[in-house]
C-alpha cells in the first residue's frame, strides 16, 4: 500500500504534466536539434520541439515550457499567454510544463532568466518570451513556404493553422521542419495592445484545477523510495554556535536514524545563502524526527548578539537619529538651512517606525535531495530553481550536469524564497550525503519564522517646512535601517524607495540614512522598501497637507502636476473612490500612493473605529497603473492579495525580538489577517500604455496601510506612526 | 502500536505511536499529501480533514482518536473534482499558491453540510480558522455561496 502511493519517477512526471503545458522550437540562443530526446526527470516532450520554449504534438497541442516558478502569481499562465499571443494558437490548445533547469544551466542558459521575483516576469521578460512565440511562428511559416514553393510573406499563421493561396495545414505538420530553420532576422514582437488578440483578455489561471483536489505537487509533498525525514533546529540567535547536543538520549526512539550537525558554510556571508549552525535529527517519518529533536538536549552559545532586543535597537536608533547620516539624495538648496530659518509654526516633524516582519509563506521551508551514483535530484521551493541546482552541486562537489531540479508548485514565497534562500537546500544535500539516503528536510513553523530572512526594520524622522500656499518648501529625512551586514545585503534602494524617489515636487530636499549592522538576517519582502517607506511618507504627506490646510487628495494631485502616470492614477482615484474628509467621528477615509516595481498605485481606504478603538477596514479601492496589463483577472487577484498581505503586517504583525531571538514564532502569536477581517477590495486600472511596463505582484500592498492609517486619523484624531497599528490605543470620545 | 484507520472509505492498517498526529499518518505513512502541514498547533487550518463529517485540525488530532471514525481528506471529497465546492473553486479561480486550499475546501464542505445556505457572517465565522497568505478570502466567500447554489441546482 505504502509503496503504491510513493511518488515514483513515472507518477511525478504525470503530476507535473497535470499542471498543464506543451512544447515547440525557437532559436534565440542558437539552433537546437528539432527533436530533443526526452531526458529522465525532465518535462515530457511528446511533441516536436520548435524551440526551447515550446513543442507541438501531432494533435496540435502546444506545450509551453515555463522557466519560472509558480508561487500563485500566475507564472504558468502569463508565460503561456505571452507565447501564445505571438505563436497564434487557440488558448485551449495550450498546456504548460516547468522547463528543464539542468538543460538551462548546462546548455547556455537559453531561458535567459529563471528567477521569479520583483514583479518582473511580465514587466521585464515579456520581450524575450514573446520573441520565442514570434520566432516559432515565423519558422513554421517558413517551413510551409518551402514545402509549398512560395515566399514566407505569402503564408499566414493564425490560430494554429498555416495557410496560403487556398492551401492550409495545421502547425503540427511543419513543426519538425520549423525546428531546424534558422531565420535571417528575428521577427518583431507585437508592442501595440491594438494588435493583441489574447493579451489583455481576462484569463483563468491554468494551475487552478489541480489546486482544488489535493493533486498539486509542492516540494514538501515529495516522497521517494527509501526516503528519510529530517527535522532541523538552528541556533535561535542567528550566527550563534551549537555548543553541544546529546543524541544518545533519543537514539533509541522509534524510527530514529541519525543526528547530523549542521555548520555554517565558511565564507558565505550573504544572509540568504548562509546555512546557520544547528542540528538535525533524521528518522523514518517527520513526526518521529521532530519529536526526537524536541526531546534531545541541545545547548547553544548565543554569543554577543544574545542581548539584542527590539528595545536595544530602538535605543540605538534614537541616538543615531540625532547624528548625521550618509546622504542618499539631495534636491535644490540644503533643506537643513531652510528648515532652520523657517518659523516654528511652519515646520512639521514626526518620527515613524516599522518593525521586523517575516514572510510566513504557508508552505514551511523544506527541501528534498536524493543522491545517486549518476545523478542528484532536488526538490526545493526556491524562487530561482537554477540557483537551487547550482547550490546543491556546490554543496556536494558534483558537476551541474549531474544535478536535476524538479520544479513543482511553491506554497507562497513573497521574496523570502528569492534568488537563493538556499540554506535549506544545502541542509538537505548535506544530510542526504551524510546519511546516504534520499532526505526530506522540513522546517517546523517555529524554525520557518525564526530562521527566515526577515524584512528589515527602520526608524525614520521627517521634517518639512511650508510656504505661504501651504505646500512644502523644504523636506529633510533621516532613517536608521537595521540589516545584517548593513543595507548592502539587500540593496541600498530598499531604504530609499518612496522617500528619495517620492513623486512629490518638493523644491528642496535632503535625505540621510544610517545603515546599521544587526545580526538578524534580512532579505527582500514583497514590495521591499515601498512597504516600509510607503507607510511613513504617505502618512507624513497627510500631515503636511493638513498643516497647510489642503485636502489630502487635492494635495497629491497638486504635488504631482506634470507626472503623467501619477495624474492618471490620482484623477481616476478621485473619480471612483468618493474620498471625503467630511464623515462623522468613528468613520474615516484615507488616501495614499506608492510607486513600486515601476508601477503606480493609489489606494483609498474606508474604516470604522468604535469608541473603544476597535478598527474595521471596510473597503479598499485601488487604482493601478502598470503601463500595460496582459491578464486583468490575474492582475486583480495579485493586487487584492497584496492588500490583504500588507494589512496583515500593518494591523497585526511585528516580530518581537528578545534576547537576540524572536519570541513570536507561530500563528498564535504572529497574527495574520483572516477572512472576517479582510476588507472589500475594488480594483481599477488607469493604464498609461506609453512604452513602459510595471509589475503587478507587489504594488497593491504599499499604499494600503498608509491609506488605512490616514483613515484612522480622520476617524479618531489619532496619528498611528508605527505598526502593528492595532497595538495603539485608538479609542475616542 | 497497530490499529486500523478508515480513510476515504478504505481501511488502512497503521503501526505508529498512538499519539502521532493524524496529519503525519496521512502524509508520511499513507501518502495522501493533499492535506498540508502549516503550523502544527491548530492555528492555520491547512491540515483540515473531516472526522465523521466534522472539521478537525489533523496536526493536533492523535491518530488513535480517529480509530472507528470516518476520515475524509481532500482526496476523498469527490472522485473527480465534481463536488460543488471544487466546481465553484474552479469557476471563481480561488487558489493562488494553493497551499491552504485543501484545508479551506474541507472547512467549507463541513460548513455546507450543516448549513446549506450560509450568510456572509456565517461563512466568516466558519472559515476564520483557515489562513490564506495569498489573500484569496473574498473569492473563497464567493465560491462558497456559488457552491451552495450549485448544490441546489
């Protein structure tokens, strides 16, 4: 029985093809064999490959190979739509499979980009993905033209059919010839939405059906013959050391196989990729491994970081806010001089703070590695599957040609499994090597939160002076950011987003920041920088507007005059949201905007607050401008999801750091938004369609919490300058 | 300890410690991986299954407590994704990452079996124990209403 249910190579392939998919041949990286022999463990290729991105089978089914991961953001559907648009095949003839990372890594990286982060799949990669479809289409036309003895320009390719002069044939008939054709010149892609027949059409995601019956395969679901399970515990104070553990105390428990010490890899300082010091217990089931691990005596050497807490960081920040920081941006005259000269009643100043937050993707971090003589197989929920392949090769000292990553669905990632986040993959490789059995490592939820690469906290002071017309004359900001190794670990831009890049036309600005080292590993987190800074700059914008006697929405329209993307968003928001400051006490509306991943998004929130201070976010209206949208349904789902995601942190979240370690490490103490609290979300698009492309997976989040905070101010008269907002006393009389 | 569990209508002979959570018997011993591990402390609902039609958190339910009872998992809800909730889930494109959705559907199925026409408030109350990090709540609510319609038609 048990063996029947085990995931064999055969059933794995079936489960992956069930995700939808197909195959044809485009030549961007150079000619490939027209027919590629199926390789074990890779995507099935029943059809004929026209290029690396697609194959066509005898029935005309097009299998599109997707090199990105599917984390619920619609990668399978988006890539398929981009290819199908240019290839011109009926949507119901499309299926998708995950592309072969072994081929990508070892055969010239023909998929160009495999990482899936930064709301960039459509935004940045649509040109080469559409090119794949266009190139295949032209090759099919050329193959038909040669067979029919005419010029390619006489052949049309439409909805899977080639035709010319009364003759016609399905694409499948010429797929093999097409795969070996080299074009003298690659065709142009369709840049103008007026030319699109599929892009821009609301389209159901292809991965939905397998996600309603338990058949969708996630890395954590991997089961292999002879597999063992590992539960791991690393030093709860990151970068601390394992002092001792006593395996003898649990060695004889049922099913226990081994204990394996885990050591940080020397020289890897990038916080995403470093494996922390810790210990794993391996057993014949995960529950037995986890139980033995919990019972095994383990001693840690926390090191000097064991005294760091939210309070010590706050005290450090308070001191540094008084000291000159690194100048990260300047506009016009020195804002400090203008502020010093301004009358006190024309100066507004406020301090804001966001704490550490964790990704808490629903699928706990895990990885499975199976080492065989001739090959190594990997299942890992990292956002860049090629990176997972390389890190396993590195950890095991194997040639990348021997390593196969089996891409499956990811149960959420949100930037936390980005690039590498390869620690768990290294752990699985190391443990599998040491115990000599295929090994699945699963982090308990407490480990998933404790050892996550957290969203960095910051403390920011903003000061501005007003002119006679009530609009800002000078603006000065000073921020203190805490990152492992300083802000460089996740890019200085994270600290500057939405502050230095604010859309508001303030004539004189100066921005400073302190990049402070703290031991907690940090990483990108859905809407990095914009989520932290949007909250503070957009509330401060309201503070300035009200101090200058401006309506907050009119202030934003005035302050972005001449900026087309913003004017489009704000005027649409004014038209659809019904924003007003004229509501009875206990009710409020608030607006906010944020630029994130090259998209412009405005939010209007409606809240009610009881006299006792209980907050209800009734509704959030979003107006989104990403330049273009290829799938309005998918984009809307991402935007709405971003609202819920970001409100979770802003209303309920906040990691509590005490004694160098986080103390709220599961969903009983790290609270997330649940259905009864979720607001109604209304989405509007205001698209510039002006040659630039923005992302859709993240930009809906950042403007939402400040819109809610601004609404709370109008409802209660209380300004909420830190999160979680519900920790503040919001009662009113 | 050996005992028998009835899962989706099939008897399975199990030999594990009796306190082993049902979740791990389903996933690791039987191989029914549609039921997900999320938190291990009955806070997220990803592991929701039915015991005699009642929704339980399998991560916190000892396997021995399920002896003699009908265990239903997402794999046993219907043989062909034809349950009204599954059809409504597809129609409303509810899942995003999909990881929590087995638990969501099982919680919703238990709700509909005791209340065929739930109000928004009743849905919210029944579903409050199921986290979705992707934020699909509004589509879940709409799909439950739609499933109620489908079940009557």
